[in-house]
C-alpha cells in the first residue's frame, strides 16, 4: 500500500502515526539480527519502515534483500531509498523493477551523498544529477505505481547555504511528481515549524514528516550533527555536558528530548513522525511509550501472524501452523504460488510447496555458535535435556525454534518441560483459548468487538514405541483428540482423523484441514487463519527432519552425538496433536501417560 | 448416493436403518401437505424414501415431481419406482433421464399392476414384460449410475402360485443386475424368515429389506391383505376382532405388532426395515420410538438446514438465512447455478439468483384459505395484529412463513410479539447461541463432540420513520449491531457494516457476508453454513416485497385492506439485523426504543 494512502487513513481517523528507518547491516549475522528486531518492532505499530540505500557499495544488494524480506516475510510496509549516486540508469531500472516485483510500492528518491572518497557530488554516466530528475524518471517509467517520497531540509542542504534556492529545489521535486516529504534530522523544533510554514506558503501541499534521531550517545551525536551541520540549541549541550560519559543517562535524555520535541510539534497539528532508529530498538520504544503512541491491536495484529505484503499475497488469510517458528522459510517455499487460499484451504490449495533443496534448510547459526548452544549430547536423554532447557527458557534456540518461546506459551511452559522429560520432544505449541476478546493483549488479533479462539496444539518428535502407546491411549479415552504422525520417509500418515464431513466422504476428510485458530467478528464471516493440514504437514516434515540431519552433521562421523541425533532422525516420528475441546485448556496434557496423569490430577485438584 | 452404499455404511457401523415409502397424492394440496410431512419425518432419520409410480395415470408426473423435490429441496435420498405397465420405451427413457438430471440415483424396477380396467397384465408396445427386462435395460443404458432395487414376494406373487418359479424370477432379476431387494408386505415373520433363508440358499446375496405396513384401520387392512393375498395369522384377527370399530385402538395395536415383528427379525440379524407409510406419520414414528430407533443427530442434521441432494449440490454448505422459511423457493431460484460456494460465499458467488418471475411467488394457499387466515386488516395496526398472533402461535402461516414458528424461536416468542406491537413486522429470526453441544436437541447439528454457535438475527418490515430512529439508536449505542435495510425499489442499501476486513478494503467488506450460524468440530475447519449476505439480500428483497403485492391482490381494488397492504409494500423497508455479540442473548432486543428498553430492564431484573 502507498504511504500516502496510510497517511490519508490516519488523517481520516484523526490519529497520530509513526515510521522507522533502518540501514542495511554490514554482516550476514547483522542482517539476521535486524530481522528479529524488525519483527519485534512490528508490534510498536509503525505505519511503514524505510531502508536506506548505500550507493555503489554491495550493501545496495542488502538494501533490496532487507526491503523484500521486510515486505514479504514480516509484513512491514516498506519504503526503499534510492539515490542518484553511482547509479547509471540501468541500475536504477533494475532496482525499481526488483522493488516492484517484491510488492514494494514506496520509494524515497534522493540525490545521495558524494561517491566514497570524493568531496563533491558528481553525476555518473547515464545517471541523474538531481533527486527531481529521479522523481521525474520514476513517474515517467512507472506512472502511478510508486508512491515517491523526497527529502526536505529544514536547515537547508549542507552543500547549499542559499535557503531560498533550497526551497525552490524542494518545490521542483514536488512538481516533478513526489507524494510526500521526510525531513533531515533536526533538534530545534522552531526551525522545523518555520520551515514547514514556509513550505506551505510557497504552495507545497504534500504531507511533511519530521525526521527525528534520538540521541544514543554523546560521541555519535556530535559526529552526526557536525556531519549534517545540524543546529543544536545550547540547552541541549548544557544538558548533555554533565552526563556525556554516562551512556545510559545520555540515552534517557535523548528519549525525553524526542518526546518533548514531538509533543511540541503535535500541539501545532503535526501528526506523523519519522524515527531514524540507527537499527536500535530501546529508545524508539521508550519515546513511543512516552508519547502514549500505542497502535490499536486490530492494526498491529490484523491476523494472528504478520500478513505478508508481497505481491499476490493480498488475499492470503490462512497458513499451516507448522511454520509458525520458521516464518521466513514458509514465505520462501510458497513464494511462487499463483494464488493463496481464500479461506478454505482444501479446494484452492496450490499444487506444491517449493522443494526444500531450493533454498536450503539451515540452522541459522554458525557451527561454533551451535556447538556452544547445544554442546555434545550423546544420547536421547541428553538430547531431551536440551528441549527441556528450551522450555525453561535456559536455552534460547533450537534448530526448529529461531527464538525464545512466545509469551502466549508461558502458561504451559512447565507442562511442556514435563512432556519433554517423558520423551516427547516438543517443537511447536499453542494453548487453548475459548473466546478471548479480540483486544486481548496476549491472544487478541483482528477487528475490535470480536472474539478469538484457539484449539490447543502440540507438535513433537516421538519414538515409535512411545507413539504406539500414545495412539492406544487416545483411541481408548480421548475422543476430542486428533493427531497426525509421520516418519522421515513419509511412507504412511498415521492419524485418527477420519470423521466424515457434513457434505464430503471420509476419504475427502482425510485430506481436509483442521482450523486451530479462528476469530468471530462483527459483520464478517468466521476468520480461520491457522490450520493443521495433513498435506502441508508432509512438506513440513521434510524440513523438520532435515534439521536433525543438519544438527547431526555438526559432529564428527562416528561420534556418539552424531549417532544419537541421526538415530532420532532416522527412526522417530514427527507428530502433531490437536485437542478439539477448546473449552478445556488442560485436556491436551492428559494424553501423555500415567505419570503425566498423576501430575494432571494434582493440577486438577489445585485448579 | 446409492442405497447400497448407505446399507454398506450402516452394516460397517453395525447399526439398524429404516426407510419410508410414500405415494403421489391426487391433489395439489395433498402434495403440499406431503412435503410438510416428509420434512418433519426427515428428523426420524430414514436412510432413504421411496415414491411409488402410478403407471399411465397423470400421477406418474406427480411421482417425478415429488421425487425431485424430496431429493433437491428436502435432502431425502430418494428411490423412484418405475413399472413396465403402460410404459413404452420412450417413456421409460424420459423417466430415467429426468431422474438422473435430478440427481436421483435409485430406481425400484417393477413389473407393476395390470393396466387400469384390465384383469390380466399385458405388455405395451415397445415396453417390457418383466421387471428383469427393465432391470437389464437400465443397466445397459446407464451402466453403474443407478442403484436398482427389485421386489421380493415372501408369499409368492399373487399371479403366480408356483413358489419355486417365483424364486427363479427373483434370481433372474438379481442376475439381470439388481442391487437390493424390498419385499412385499407380510404379517407372518416366519414366512419371511424362511423365504429369506431360501433366497440365500439359491445364491441370492443381495441385501433384502422386509417391507412392513402398519395396520392403520380394520377396513383398510382387510382390503389390502385380500388384494395382495397376504397371509394373516389367526392371532392378529383375534386381537383385532374386539377392537375393530375403534380406529385408535387398531392403530395402537398395529404399532405394537410392527414393533414385535421387527424385534423378531432383528433377533435373527436383519437390520434394515422398509415401512409402507401410506403417507401417514404417527404410526411410523411410534414404531421407531418403540424400537428405540433414533437417528444420531449428526446424521439427521449434518447442517442446520437439510442439505439438498440434487445434482451438483454436493459441495453446497452455505446458504443465506433469508430463505429459511421458504426453502423450496431458494432451491428453485438457485437450481441453475453451476457451482455452489465452497465455504466462503464471496469469491465463488454465482452471478445471479433466478428471476422471481421464472417460478412465480405465491401465497401457497388458495384465496379463500388466505382470507380465512388473515381476514380483512384495514390499517397498519390491524396488519401488525396478524404478525403478533403469528408470534403467539394463534396464526399458523404468514405469506413469508410457510409453517408455524420453529421450536428454537420459542425462547424469544414473546419478545418478538412485543417488537411487532411496536411496528416492526418480523418475518424471520434466530436466537443467539454461545457454544451449545452439537448434540443439543434444539440447536445441535453436525458431527459429534462439536459446538455450535448462532448470532441473534431478526428480519422485519419497518416504516421509513421508524427505521431512521432505529438507525440513530444503533449508531449511538449499539456497536455490536450490524444491519442492512432496503426498500422495494432497492435504490439504496442502508447499512452500518463498513468495518474493514483483515486483508480487504472497506469497499470489499461492504459486499462481504456475515456468518450467523457456525460450528466447531473435531478435526475440521470451522463450518459456517448460514450467512447474512448483502448481495443475496437484494434478491430476497424482490420476493419478500412481491408477497405483499400478492396479499394485497386478494382484496378488491380500492378497498381499505388493499390500500393498507400496498402502502406498506410501496414505502416500508425490509431490514435485517445481526447482533454480533452472541455471548449476550438479549442484546438484539435492546435496539427497539424506549418502551422496549423499559420492558428489557424488567427482563434483566428478572433474569
């Protein structure tokens, strides 16, 4: 969606909005960490994010990669920066085409800094000299497809001391077809407000977003303001001087300063704010809290997972639960799908998930890091200990779980540890929810005045012997439980889910999905965005078992660790269990055998 | 579905099953009454029904009409009888083609009685002489499409005293391609059991269903047994003799006799029973009760409405609520649809409902009956009185409601009467249900171990002034209410349902349906079979207003009644209201104004 559409919506709803700017990290690990950060900061509700362009450097490729991932995987409306520096027309065309293909609709068109090692800006052959030319070119080539932002300089451009001429440049960019303006950072609100008034006076009517860079440390602040020739009011220096050696105090001051600046602008009717985050999280979070800028849950979580904003995915409103902890892998494996299921998975299911070979299953950490995390488990019991530690938050990652267990699993954390101790190695779970308000901070999603539901879900690896006993217990006394289990080879799907559907036969039902998360909202159909689907389970299975192989491969051939891990991979089952009685949140834990039953009985007594 | 498939399923589930036989009534009113009866008897859970063929008479057309309607409208798996009598091959072809087009898959192939007025059976030109020939012909022409039943005569055929030859005829019919056997009526179970054993001995392996005709009155019983030369054991005559003048006593005896006969057969392993109902309901119902033959609710009510068994409707699992009281009209208006929505109405919505002119909107009763029912209301208040009486069960039909208010509306009957007294003329409603078990006798439907939900729904005609007030009240203080209102001309759809959907825009939402009945079942997606859909509401509106015209047309031009009814038709709105907070069953009644509020307050106090 275009940023201007989002601004118009915020204006219509008479509310403030905000956006975050990131830069492409230099290392692959830095990129991975930025993704985690972006995903967390999604919940702060930015209307969009910006990713800067590093002209000529290899990080312009990283810019494209980060933009594409933010848009497709994390569902962040992304604005890609594009500069004229070192960019011949062919490269500009490639960048714009790639952006369009990724579903990105917003470009911030900049002239950019002079090429590295040169003092003055020089145009590259077949390239552009001015941002206005770039704006014009994008408009000519792409018509209305892109929403184009341009930079505004409240204190004038560093290279251009003539403010009047600077204002004329801005007007040129607007006239060339820009849609909105983001300003360079500033620390004097009055300068911004005067300049803002000046813009309006000469007929610039586009939305103008002030850019704020929270002060993170004294040295960085000095360098940045000097480089950009930013005017810093004396009271800021006075406040920083006594605390300049105390990073925490500087950060806290920076937060309060930004809050004060925003409040002053807000009082004059400014309602949108752009934050230069420097890829940092804490200050931005604290500023938004201080401003009481809280994104309504229906806007932050329209669905229980972040909807992808990639091209052709607008209608995607259902996903299998299996990839919940590996969202990026799911997006990549499904990116070539022609269309996404429109609510019922069954009939419009795409023919195939991408092959796992296509993108490579990886542990997401270096071998050294992995060994440090998981050490050298030499048997099933030691392996189970790692899973238990993960449940107890003493281990931050497992091959199947990129990050720590989600907050909503807190309620069942100790039960999960017990199950793992009994040899059921859990890799995914969700608790039962019987009609929580859609505004619930933990479980809520979707439009207001609705109710959301979850069936309890568990997914784990299990030995053939333990699976046989589990199946017998379910068959004997758990009519509300359905399960699917499959080994590495996928020769046989073991399941008890053969109930016939209202209109289809038993065979059809075998292939039909189970909704495990759904919501009931005013004036809508029931939304059922998360399912357990036997067909996609077969695809997920390949990936889940391959991660055992990758883990085993960390250890020397013939070593005890390798044999133990490979043994599980080769003979155990991957099993998913749904407790269909979502009105009993403990029922799913009652299927794991006698000792578990005893524990459950205690839990019942203490309920 | 084929009867043999249903028999196999019952066998696999080790349960008894039963079927009902009807004959085509002579009058149009009789047909209408039979439909009502069939619909009620649907809940008794017959595995299938038979409709007899009246060879040569015009009632063979009625047979086809009743079969088609039972299959398509009432969702009863129907077996059409077909006889050789007076049936040249062309007529047989027409009958079979029509049956196939209607989705009927079961034919009982009979030779039939001699043509009317003739003592002996004669073959008609280009027709068949024996049922076996008819069976063979159907097999040749239609391959495996039809499941073919044939008649068995435990006491031998009346025209054929040679039992051995009779058994050979049966074997011929089986060898010609029959799939199952239904017997002629009998009253001596031993005769049936011996004959049954004989059939097995000579190699007849097909399912055999004993046919039972409950004794309804003494005269009829005598005539029938004499006509069919049925052997009647002396103890039956002995029992009937003293009570033969007492119809009720005879019927009760007939019920008990049938129960005893069935139990005796059951004890030998017979598990399927065919009842000659003579289009009567009570005896069959009492016999099933006596046998404790109760159809599981998941079988009787796979969905909250009876799924149609017409061709191409297998996947139909969602319907607009508007036609709930005019199911036949809905089936007829949608019968030319290529495909039925597969769960989400929006994307696969068929382009158009049939025009109402195509089949004619009718009051379903003669003008005389209508006048007797509704008298001569001369103003809006007197018209409202009729609606109130309907709510109070003092009036059995309204133009929009074919039959008395359904049991599930009992809970809100008096509230409805109050609303009508305030000028909101209600024609459809359902109460809120917050997760009743799917086995609930009143609200339950669908597979076992599930939960069903309903949003409270009301549909009514309302004057423009009252609608404006209602809209203001909803806007001011009822965020959980959504409504649509439209007048006869449909120039403008008035609604407050403009909430944006998770993935679509507000405009898309305007056209999106609201689920008002849904169910959550083990191992399945959420099933949402009943919706409020603004698109189909436009089609329903035409029909709903046309019924005012039909009603008005009962009265002389210029009469007060005609003017009053026509006035409502021409200027009032049709409005539907959904209370999206299904956790508050009374909320929907709080929108009807001050006096209503006062009443509600009283109700709250007494809750």
